C-alpha cells in the first residue's frame, strides 16, 4: 500500500499530535476527570471539522442527534459527578464518537441500522492501522531518496560506532571515577541532568504518540468513502424459525402468564397476601425474577418478528394476537415489579441502584409499547427505534443526576421516619456530601454525621486543585464545607 505524503498530510499530522497532547493532558494525569473531557471534545471536533470542511456529510439528522448526545455526556463530567457513569462514560463516549464520525462520513446509500454498517465500521479501524503503516513506510522511502547514498552509509557507521562505544565507555568511566574524586563528582552529576527523562515521561510520550497515530489513521481513512462494501443485494436471513413451532410456544407461554396475571390481580394488586410474607419481603423476593422474565419476553417477541416465516393471513393474525397477549402480560409483570420495588424502598430506603432500576423499567415499558405497535404495523423499524430511545434514555439518566433524586428521597424519608444511612449518602460523591450538609443543618445529633463532614473538610483542605478536574458540583461542595464550623 503506497502512500504519497503531501504538505496537507504533514499539517494534519501536527494537528493530530496536538490532539494527542490534549488527550494525554486530559485523561492520563492520574487525577479526576472534570472539565477536561469537554476540552478534549472541543479540540477533537475542531480538528475534525477543519479537516473535513469540504466533505459532503451523510446521515446528517442522526449525526447531529448523536453529536448532541456526545456533548451532553461530556458535560456531565463538568456539571456533576456520578461514580457509576463516571467510569462507564469513559468507554461510552469514545464509542459514540467513533460511531458518529464513521456514520457521517459513510456513503449516503448505506443503512446504519443494518449489519453491513457494523462491518463497515470495523473495516475503517483496520484500514486506519494499515494507513499508519503505509505512511511510516512512505516516510522512510522519501527520507532515503532525499539523502545521498554515501551520507546514508556514514550515518549508519556513526550509529554502529556509538552502540559499540557504550560498553567501553562504561568501563573507562568507572575506572576514571575511581582514580579521581573530583572527576567522579563532576561525572556523577550527569544523571541529574536527565531526571526529566524518567519512566513516567517516556510513558506519557508513548501515550501521546499512540493517540496521535490513532487520530491520524482513522481520520485520514474516513476522508475517502468506501462505496465498494455496500451491500447491493437484499439481505438474507441467516436462519428462520418455523411458524407452527413458534405459535405453539407462544400459546404455552401465554397460558402461564395469564395464570400469573390472575394471581397478581387477586393477591398483590388487591392489597392482600397469603402466607407469612410482609409486602417488603414479597417485593424483594419477586422483583428481579419479574424483571428478568420481562426481558426474556421482549427477546422472544423480537425473535418472532425477525425470524419467523410468514404463513397464511389467518395464521399471521393468530400469531399477532399471541404476541399482543405476551406484550400485555409483560406489561403486567413490569407494573408488578415496579410496585414491588417501590414497597421495598419504603421499607429499606432509596439507593442509586433502586432508582436506576425504576428508570430502566420505564424504559422497558416504552420499548414494549413500540413493539406492540410493530406487531401490527410490520414495516416499522424496531432496530432504529431501539437505538434512538436507548441513547435518549442513557443521556437522560446521565443529565438528570440520579444521585440528586436519591439524596432528596432519603432526606424526605428521614423527615418522615428519622431513618437515614449517612454512610451510603457519603458514597454518592459530591451530591451525597451536599445531602449530608443539608441533614446536618436539620439535625446535628445524627450519629457519625459530623465525623464524616470533618473528614470531607480535611480532604478538601489537603487536595490540590487542577484545571482538568474542575467540576461545578465539586466547587459547590467545597464552598459549603469550608464555611462550616464543625466541632
């Protein structure tokens, strides 16, 4: 793979080197990520749109939507700090950025919600690696062409001489330093001159070079649309399910679910329980099982809609009826799980995981509602909807700061019952500390609360500020804590 190196290539390589330095400075300084994520995103898309200012982008509506999601997710590192999403978004945001730049530079005819697009995306990554290899090879050839052959031979001999002289020089220097203390003092100071070139510095340089090569390779490759890999033939299903077998399975499942629904309405929704179960115990016992069954049902429905062979009109209508019953039964299970979790929270308090589970059930309910429409209107794209709504859901739970909701719920519970887990609130990062400050203002006698706030106060006094970790919620907590007078 030959590559002609142009002046614009060298200029763009310098821009990618700048991106490599920004990425290393933003993410690899051993400190907490804050505003630095937004700084990197600004720099990356600044270079991207500069390089592609004459490019005709495709899939622009979806592209703008994904880009807005990327910006909102990056902004969460600056606005607030949720430990769960802090680590998850380190992977999610780069994945979305890669999807976005491949999407808007792909051919206009390519359907992004089909399997060929996945192959296209991974092929771009492989081509980026090949491109960097070809670029380095072309540079070596150009360097050799620009150098006289005799000068090249002299350079090789000088390098060989330097390599041979290293062990000889080590022995001679050792003997000379033993012979003269003044010489030893002079030469012994040499290593201090090179203290800046240590293992950490070498590691940082390697990170910068690797990220530079990554940015340069992928952005150079995407500059050329690869139309040849577009599937021109209609997609064929790699396997199909027999309609009669699937219909039998659906009938059996629905009979079980109808019986379960009857039990739910008679005992659970009716407000009476048999046996020695309390509502909280009953809720804890069944929540995860119901949620898991709902996900299985959704998978079954999607498989039927995707892989079942179409039969007669009557048979297709019967299958639609069975799928409708399955969706409605799943809706009852979701409602039951939602109520169970609510009762469990009333008994044992609110946590991030429980609030997240509540939001996930609402998300599943929306998916089921659309799936029910898809059962009767076959030309709708389920994959397209699921991708869009999943991204909206994920960005929404990042943006609203679920920790804030958890803290508010626990404070309300404390005011109603006097029960609160201050250790758990302390684990909710800066939002949790703000909640503890609010609790302290309400009741200074809560066990261990003042001790926790003192520890946090000492932590902020010791901590050195850096621009990379600047965070609005952190600054708010720091301001509130440092003005508190604790015993």
